[in-house]
C-alpha cells in the first residue's frame, strides 16, 4: 500500500513509519512546518531518523503562517506551553495536507500517529473526528483516501516499550524546541517523565 505518513521526528510518528516499512508499505513521509516552536529540532530529528533507519527522505511542507497567525502554546512563547497547547484545526490541517500530497504522489492512505482514543486530550484526536475527516477528505478530494492510525491500540508506555525493543532512538518530543526537554509540555509529560 502507498501511504503518506505524517511525520514529526517524534517517537510516535517515527515508530509508526518503522512499522509501516516492516510491513512492506510504500511510504511518502510528509513533515509539516506549521510554525511550531520546535520546528528546527523536529525537522532535524525527522531527517536523522529517516536516514538512520533506511526510511524514505521526508518531504517538507511549509505552512508556518498558520502557527504565526493562530497562536497557541505550540507556536508562541507568549502562550502557556501546556495549558494553551490546543491549536484549533491542527490535525485537520495535517490530514487535508496529507490527502492533497497523497493525491499528488498516488498514495491511497494517510497515516497519523494517534494513540488510544481514551488518551485523547482534544476533539481532533477522537474516532468521531477521524470519521468526519475521512468523509470531508473524500468529498473534497473526489476519491477515497483512507486515514490510518496504526498506533490506535497503544498507550504511550506501550509505544515507548516497543520503540526500545526495536532500538528506536534519537527522536525529539518536546513542544518547547529547546536542547533539553522542558518538563512542562504535554509531550514531555507523556514521554520523557512518565516512562
């Protein structure tokens, strides 16, 4: 299957890509610069991970005006990195951009690294959202492009354990974009300090 994998250089999307490769899928990795504070660290980790594990070179899409206009803790140091982390429409934007790229490269699916629904913090991480996004993408693109969530049955600790088992390291999972984990953002709470 030809899949556009939405990648960030983080643990979830890196593991997702590695699993897809192991299952002999044709990957078209897409990294989206949406104006996130952690853009440079994420992009570097993403390129490094793909090279290290023999994954296809990721394509970068720059839509950083989105994060510069719609401010959240992910895109502005003026906002609280955890309490104001919600960026309205982010996952929908990712899926729409992924679908457009899928149509461009002839892929029939988009993969996004969402974990168990019960761990969802925002509406755009739920099954209901995914179904509605699937419908709108099919309607707007004019053909069915499947949304895949290969980590949907996993809790974060299971992702961490499987990544360790597969020797996956060198990912970047902090929303602040610093050299060291900030210990405050949602990603740090999920991964760095709750292993």
